[in-house]
C-alpha cells in the first residue's frame, strides 16, 4: 500500500512465487523506473541482522532475473530496495549497499 500510494504499480512477486521468490518480495513500476523490493519486518530487539551475504544473494538474483528477461529491462532504469521496519543491517551489509549504491538502496519504513 505504501508504494501504491506513491503511484507505483505493484506486483506481489513473493506472494505469487512463495519460497521460489529469489528474495524478491515486490516489483514496482512507475514510468521508466522499475524497483525490486526485499522486505524484512523485524524489530531491532531481535538478534537477527541482515549481512552482506544476504545483500549479495538478493543482488545476484535480481541480476539473474534481469538477464533472463533482458528485452523487458532495456527500457527501464532498475534498482533494488531493501525495506526494513527497523535498522537491522549489520556493518557488512551497510558497506555492501554503500559500495553498490547505484543498484541498491536501504530504507526503514515504520509499520
């Protein structure tokens, strides 16, 4: 709903594909913009943290998806959003995102 309210057309990719979603929960489209979204609704009090391996896994899955549907993505500018309900990135994940900021962005959206 958050992204729909911002004018994005939304596909609930993770819901459609279940365990085979390849770390892609949502696909968003608006104009020439296409965004792959991975969502994590976890509290900072929880000991779980997203690390660089998880960021890399999502990044590689998105790149594979784009490669397999290349004709579609020639017309879009794409990006990966990691959306979390709290800041649960560890230092290695922050470093990975900063290193690839042209492809990956992290946002905390409180639910």
